[in-house]
């Protein structure tokens, strides 16, 4: 299974969204949101599944895209 994780502006801060989870994770800073998204992607990879992080700017422009393959050989710590 492939997981898409999105970091996008939200009222009062930034949101991390992923499929299958109804509630967004909310953060005051974009850096905190991106860090949480990377940790989530690493956990998904450790479970053997791939994920993609999409990071959007306040104007809706795609700022970055990161792919995290599944089945990492060693645990990753952020």
C-alpha cells in the first residue's frame, strides 16, 4: 500500500493529512509539521510500506515532494 502525506497551510498554522485518518494533525509552524510528516513516513516505511510527502506553501504552490520507500534496512530516527 502507498501512503500520501500532505503538509499544507491551515487556519492558524499548518496541517499534516494522510489518507485513512479523519483528523488532521495541526501545528503552529511549518517546520514542526514537516518534521511530524517525516516521522510518520519513517514509521510507515518501517512497517514495510512506501509513502510520499507533499509540502505546499501558503499560496498553494507545491514546495517539495519526498518519497520514502518501504522496508528500510535500519530504523531511522529524526
